C-alpha cells in the first residue's frame, strides 16, 4: 500500500483525500477526506483574474491541508487545479502561493485530463457491478466547467465544456451584485439555453445518448441526492451509490429555483457555500438527464479526487 494525498482545487471548492492505495489490487483505504468552499473562481468569468480574497481563502485551506498531510505522513502529493485557474491572468500568484505552502506546484490540467481522472475515480468500483449496464456516462458538474466521459472499463470519449453551477449563477442570476431570490422565469430560461448549447457542444465529441448508466459526481449532484434522501445531515456513506430517479431530480430542481436563500439554507444537507448555486447545478443535472433519456442518476462520492490519488499511487509504485 502506498500512502498518497490528492488535492482537487476547483472553481467553487478545494478538496483533500489522503488514502492508502494498492495499485495491484485496486484497493483504496480512505484516511481523510475533506472539502472547503473557497470560491476561487469568484468573478473570474467577468474579470479574467483571480480575486485577492478568493486567493487568500484558498491559501488558508491549503495551510490546513498541509498540516493534515504532514500528520498522516503521505508519501506523495498531487495538487490538481481545474477550470478557474486555467485561464486567469494572475495564475502565477496562485501557483506560487500553493508552492510556498505545500511544496508542490499545482498541475493546471486540461479538461480532457480532468475527465480521465473523474472517470477512473467514479467507476473503479462500478466496473464489476452486474446490475449496471455499460457504457457509463460520467458527468462531473463543477463550478466553472462540466466534464462528460463515456466509457466501459476505460475512457472512450471525453469533453469538458464551460458550464458549471457558479458560472451559470454569476452569468444569469446575479443582478446588481446579488443573487436573485428567487430567480425569475427569464433568468431560468437563459440558464437552460446556455446549458442546452453546452450539451450540443459536448455531443460533438461524446456520444452522450449511447450511455446506459449515468454516474453523477460533485457537489451539485451529491446535494440533490442528500435532499432526495431526506437526510438530517450530510452522510457520505448514504449518498455514495444512491440511485435518484429522474422525477425526483426534476422536483428538486424546480424547488431550488423557486425558493428563497433562507429556505434553501434551512435544508439540513445544504452546505452554506452551495445555497446560491444549487439551483443552477440542479438544473444542469436535470437537462443532462433529459438529453440522454436517463431514468435515474447513480451518485458517486468517488470522483476526480480518487482518480488523482490513484494516479499518484501509480507514479509512486
């Protein structure tokens, strides 16, 4: 077993996984998994720059994670940065800050690499599941982008598109600096139009409709699952591999787009950092299900973070 640490720094959140991995058997033993909402992508869609306060929130989380990694004695660390930091004008500030705190440079990976990691992390446990038909469509709905991957045991086609819960919220639901509470019909229709255009783009590369099992990843999907299950608090073990029917996703999407900030914040499984972006995230999931005719979504708590850990373990083998 190789003890590794993986960090996934996205547009909305930064996450850490420390695990013992055995590349020969495919066994992963989780030691610590945590997530912090840092909103690294705050305003980047409009300004093209990472905001100073967003960088500081991210660096504070990195300092916390550095202490955990040291305490648990991980042999290798991979830090992967996704959508928000790919194109920012001041990304050098981000890279240097991470290097100073963690001793490694963030790997600003391409959308295709991001999709590969997500597929491996999400499906490693599912490939032998007789009750799930292949091919899988793995969908990772992030803050700034969404990754689509179709494959069986291995990736067959992948595409990353600029469609995420934070990006859609900032683009269509923010008026005079505040998120509409709740949004109007025209705002919701604008998100839907953007999402449909992004799905058209994804379908140029990925045969979405060939999928027989939809696997959904990341915070928007897991939050929808937690609401669907009526959990009194967020319980990862209950959410992992939950199967949420289309009709339930439709009902939750409508509810998230017609309730106020306070009503959404009162939902027990709702992370405070997702209150304003869950409406757009749930709508993205719904649109994907409708596009491919999915009767349900299989929710995975294992995603790009697990794929990053597996890659680190292979490098260290």
